[in-house]
C-alpha cells in the first residue's frame, strides 16, 4: 500500500530536521519529551568535566537522583571509585529520560555499564506501555553505547501496602525480565528487600513509601554491587 502524501511529508520533515520519527499509535512512553532543560544542561557539563573517563552510569528518576541526597555517602563508598555518573532527575518518566539520552547524555564517553531504574512515574500508562518506554531507553543506549552492558532493575515497590499502582509496576517488571539475554543485559529485581513478609513497606528503609532513605540506599547498593562488579569486570 502506498504511503499517503501527508505521511511522506512528515517523514521528509523529520529527516531534514534530524528529529526522531514518531509514528501514530506509539505510546506516549516512547515519545521523547523535554521536562527539565537546566538539569539536562548540568549533566552535559558533568560529562564534559569528567573528560570521557566514565565507566558506570545510573539512569532514572528521583529514586536515582536521591544518590545525591540521602544516598550520597553510600554512593561515594560504593560507586564513585568506578568513575560513576548519575543521570537521575526527580519526576522523570520514560519519555523524559529518552529525550535526554537522545540529546547529548550518551555522547562524549564510552561507559562500561549502565544501571537503569525508571517507570514508577508513568502512573497513567499501562504496564505494557511503560515496558515499551523502558525498552526504547535500552535500545537508545545500545545504539549509542554498543560496548556497554546494561543492568536493568525492576521498578521498586511503592505504597504502604499493595495497591493498583504497585501491581502495575510488578506487571511491568514481568515484561522487563524477558529482556535479560544472559550476555549484555541483566535483569535484577531487588524490590522484596524493601518489603515485609506481608508485603507492606519497610518504613525504616522507605519512610515515604516511595524513596529510600540512607539505610535504604545501603540496601540497594549491597544488593546490586556483586552484579555491578561482575559486569564491570572488576573484583
């Protein structure tokens, strides 16, 4: 079937402007969107300042951003030694991360490992659409940083007790688990470490039932450090 004249014009315009082609019917989770230009600009400055010596990159939202706050000491103790970069921004959804990665945050260096944990802020999207957004992020990293490995973390549990949003995140995680290829992508779900036996949140780790505190970041670091070291190829 021949493409309509309108479709051809859209494709031509995207090609000329260097913009990503977004087809009708794609979920919003996969459509790059700008949210916080100043923070993005700051990350580009950080990358330039590190002069290409970046081995480990964390990508995500406020939970990842929190390594600069309550998790700062834990970050310095466990990850800074690997020339680590934090690309987490509070409130980001998958489409915001995707825009940032397409606009400079993957340029100027060659990392050995990316740690991804994103999706909890896509509350209005289905589990399938959130997974598609995360898949798009993984693909973007693989395209621009083909030498790197990816540690894909399951979305952390949220809420004092099980409720629909948490259940949707769990469904997303089931889809994400299938991306583990045993080679360059490893999927790891450490969510249970933040829950009691009755599935209620451990408030001594996540007081606001969403973001880890200092102790929570210690649990996070301890849970992923073996995989991080293995994927970085260090002891």
